[in-house]
C-alpha cells in the first residue's frame, strides 16, 4: 500500500483499522486453512471409506463370478437381476475411486478432474439401457418377486434417476468441452473447467448415494428372492419351454423405470 494510503488508513477510527487487518488476515490465512481442512478430511474419509471399499470390491468380484456361472443357464430373470447389479456396482466403484480426491486432493486440477469424472459416470449411468420398465416388470413376474420388494426397487430407482437428471443438466454445457476435449476453443475449455461448481457436483453425488444406499439394500434381497427354490423352479418351468429370447433380451422399450 502506498505511504499516503497507509497514513489515511491509520487516521481512521480503531474499529475500521481492526476490520481492515481482520480482512487482510483472513485473505492471507484462508489458503492455509483450506489446505489443512482438506488434509484432515482426506485422512478422515480414507479411514471411513476403507471398509466400504473392501465390501464393494468383494461384492463386485462375487457378482462377476456368479454371473459368469449363471450365463450358462436358462434363468433369464435372474440374469437380468445380476446384470442390473453388476451395472450398478461398476458405476459405484468408479465413483468411489475418485470421490475422496474430488473433495480433498491438494492439487486443484486433480480435484476438478475427479469432479468431472464423477459427473460423467452419473450422467452416463442410464438404467433404462439395462432394464427398461417393461422388461424388469416381466422379470419380476417370472421370478415371483414380492410387491414390497418391487416398491423398494422403484424408490431406489427414482432417487438415482433424480441424480442422473441433475448430472445431465450440469453436464449439458461442459460434457464434450472439458471431458472429451472436443471443443476447438481451448480458452473456452479452460474457462469452463475453472468455473465448474464444486458444490453442485457434490450435491449431485450426494443425491446419487442416497439412491445407491437404497439400491444396495434392495439388490441383495432381490437376488436372494430370485434365487430361492420356489423362484428357480418357476423360472425353470417358464424358460425350459424355450420362449423366444427376444421376449427378455431384445426388448426395444426404453421406458424410464
């Protein structure tokens, strides 16, 4: 500050001087406070998420192993449920791999990149590709799934689809520009990346995890119910008649669940 301005400042009332120094101190110390907070959160989240990470990896490996065995059978509804489960687990595994970095990484660019990866995964996670409503309902009927469990699945789908819609809205402008780097205007790419709203992305991820938690509670029950003796006998009796495979696997309907 020029000497003249400094003299003017010290001519001010004490409360004005104190306020000026307080603002100055906050501006100087803020980066250090934020860095310390991120470091603390990184340790806390890493410890907290370790158990979830191990459980997720174990569940993913078990699902893949059982799904490969199941592919040799004619139990089409159970295949649909396993495919749905694996589709979900792969997306959650990707998000889980980057979410701590998105919040706590010391490098701003890596935080931003992790945020963009999270958004992209949620944006592309479209359940109607894997289980259109009519196809899933047919599988429920063929496997004899209870109405209570169907409702649990519907609630979980609504939560996750809500996050999917929010992600599509946030990514509408930046998807090709900042993730695939398809825009020829490099300066525009940079500006869009720097202006990515961290809070909005975290809110989308939180919304996704609300649905994910419901989904992880309902899916095991769905697999167990579809794998019960009663359900397996029912599925076998239906599909041993060699119904056209298109009834379940080539359905073109993409109605939202």
